[in-house]
């Protein structure tokens, strides 16, 4: 993994160019309001679920992968709990602007773990390996999003309700459950390579993969198109947005990286040999990368749905998306340095 920097830089520059393309498409009216909303809905209801299912379905079932799966879920759960606490404390220090503070806090906790996180992890760990871990990472992401995330937005609002349906039945948790079932079935049912079922299974795998591959390009294009609808001078002159971006893109991943290093050091001190040095390195880089990607685009849709500062939400996503192209490679170099301590 010592040579991950160039693949990471390549994917970061690719995402930036896609964002620029989306910006130009919006300015040329190739992407308009209706098509932007349609593409967003396509990604949320079709692309994202298929991306998660595909990542889990194509993974080889073995003891090592099962161990990696539950360990990544635990890491993700601890990360989101820690980021939720840090964001809550940070927002206690902000000036009183309840709606903007909700967006500020929400977008600190929830990162673009799927659309941008998956290709970033694949660039670091290799195609398929990164997205496999990412698929288990987003299990905790979605549980926190539809519980703590909705609780953040529901403050001082009687019309925003947290329901069991929102928690357990959404476009993230359902495909995670389907993908896990497929993954586990592969360990129970062995289909011979010459079986008549194999073409059908391969077709299903390709179906999931093709639709899942829509996620990254379309979501980044839509983000770029979103930037064309807001005032860039206003965005780039907002001290609060720079503060948010600094905390989100530098502060949080640095804290998470150092916390992970300390936590794994304590675990290995108490249980020598519990984890290999390579596994610890992988998990520290995983945690840092997922903490360092830009704010989740989901906040813009929820902000618009509940009428909670949708313009500020768009600016938060836009600013972190742009600045992450510079900060993420630097943060990952820092993580690699920390791993070598």
C-alpha cells in the first residue's frame, strides 16, 4: 500500500474533472432543475443500492473476509459515534443560528462514504477490496444517518419524526441486508462453474455492477451542476464555510487517524497478535479516508425536503467537494506517516 498515492491522486483529479463537467453542463442548460432532481433520485433509489449489493455480492466468501466485514462495521460504528460527539461539541461553540447549525453539525458527521468513498477506497486498497470494506462501512453510516441525523434536523421541529421505518427500511439499509444475505449464501451454497445457473448468476452480478457504476460519475456531475446554481463568490468568501471545511476535511480525519492509531496500539498491547501489522495499517487508512471525504450530498436533499437552509447545505457540500481534492491526498500522506510510527 505504500504506492497508493498516485492512484489516489488520479481518482481525485478524475472526480474534480467530473465536477467541472457538471458545472459546465448546468451553465449550458444540459442539466437543468428537473433533470438534476431526476438524476439524484436515480442514484439514490437505484444506483446506490446496486453499488452496495454489487460490492458485497462479488466478494469471495472466506473466513478472512467475514472477519474483515464485522471488524469494519465495528470501526464504522465507533467512528460515527466519535464524530457525532465531536460535531455536537463544536456546534455548541457556534453563534446562535439554529438551522445553519443543524446543517453544520449534520454535514460534519456524515461524509460522502458511498459515491466518493468507494472509488477512493478502491484507489487505495485495490479494485473490489476497497468497495467491499466500504459496503460494510456504510451499514453503520445509514443506521446513524436515519437515527442521529434525523434527530439533528428534528430539533425544535414537530413535523420531523424519527420512525422505525426510516431507521430500518431505507435505500441504504435494505441493500446492505440484501448484499449480506448474498455474501453469506455464497458460503453455504457452492454452484459448480459448469452449472446451468452460472450464466444467470453472472448476468445478475453484471446487472448490479453496471447500475452501481452509475453512482460516482452521475453523483459528481450533479454536485458540479449544483455548484452552478449557487453564488460562488458568496461561497468562497464565507468564513463559516471555511471553518466547516477545515474541521470536516482536516480536523476530523486527523483526530480519527490519531485515535485509531492509539486504539489499535492499546488493543495490541492487551492482546498481542490479535491483529497483524498489515491489518492495522489497512484499518487506520480506511478510517482516515472515510473521515476525510467531503460532506454527504444527502444533506442537500434533506435540507430541501424539510426547508432547512437548503442554500447553505448546497454550499457546504460544494465547498467540501472542491477543497477535498487538495486536502484528501495530504491527509492520507499524514495517515501513512502515522502508520509508520
